[in-house]
């Protein structure tokens, strides 16, 4: 095989291996960013769910304080809690919508669950507004007691169930994202190990081919050239194959054969000339 063909083949193999390595590195970086972003979204959603639960239970407590102590100063606090709850819901919805864009419609169930939680919070605030609007001059009275019973018997239990489900799903989402990230990283490590083994095999094959196609023939070629330089034109290099080194060795063998033949002819002619000179000398001496 021609040396240029061998070089081209190995160059193509090395380029393919390098391209594969770069592709794996880019894919691994993208996958890492994707999973980190997904884990970040899950953590953000979980954190806002916790804040939503804490503020909602605080809202229940403020209603209880308002009922027991008839403390109208709780109204401003309830309004502030209500605003925070809306902020939490908005942040959770934004995180879930980003998750839907990232992984598809499998996160729609979380959005539906959030809608139910929001409905309960709206019911709580609606009960508060209705009780406040019907508040009589004689104090809080029966409307607030009815609100308290509704909160404790129905709404609070429903909210506890829904928020517990939401927190569990968010924890599972974090666990799934982390497990997928670990699986992808394990796959990347496996591919990287495979590429490393492939590079080692390519290097080993390249060394074997280089030794067989370059080193040994070149040594043999140099040995033949040294013999020619020493005046030994009878030996032949005779490199097998059809590489450029084999062609050079063939040309040198042909040159050696030509030089050897011419040297032999010159030697024969010199011997014949010497013989003729001796005969002529003997003839002259006899005369």
C-alpha cells in the first residue's frame, strides 16, 4: 500500500475520532446544563411550595387570632399574607411552565394541582371578605365562627392534602432529575472510556503499521544504500510491497544492476586490454 494512502487513512480515522470526542463533549455539556437547569427549576418550585404552605398556615392562624381576640389589627397582616400568596403562586406557575417547555406535557399535572391549591386559597380569602363585609357593629360574632368552622373542617384538610401531594411530587421531580443526570453522566463516562480505548487502539495500530511499513523498510533501504556506497553492487535491497520505499528500493536495485554490469564490462575490457598489451610487449621483445 502506498505511504500516502496509509497516512490519509490514519488522518481520516484520527479526524473522525477527534470529531466524535468533540461531539460527545458538546453533548455532555448541553446535557449537564439541561439537567442542572431542570434540577434548579424543581428546587425553585419546591421552595416556593414550602413558602406557600407556610404563609397559608399563617393565614389560618391569623383567622384564628382574629376570631379569638377580636383583633382588627390582623386585617393588614392578612392583606400582606394574601399578597405574598399570590406572589408564591405566580413564581410556582412560572417554574412549572418552564419545566413544561423543557420536558413536555408530563408536568401539566403539577399545573393542575397548583390550580386546585389556588382555588382553595381563593376560597379562604373569599370567606374572609364575606365575613368582613357582614361584620356587625357588635363585634366579630357568628360570621367569623362560621368561617373558622369552614376553614378547620373542610378547607384546611383539603389544602393539607393538596400541598402534601405537591411537595411530594416536587421532591420526586428533584430525585428523578438528579437520577437522570447521574445516568447521563455515567453514559458520558462510558463513551469517554470507549473513545479513550479507541484512541489507544488507533495509536497501537499506527505504531505497528509505522514499524512495518516505514521503520523496517527504511532500515533495509539505508543498509542497501550503504553497501552501494561501499562499492558492493552485487547485493539487492528487494523490498516487498508497492509502497514508495519499495519503488525507491527497486530503482536502486536497477541502478545497482546497471552499475554492476558496466563495472563488469569495464573490468573485462581492462583485462582484455592488459592481455593485448602483454602480448604486444612480448612480441616486441622477441624481435
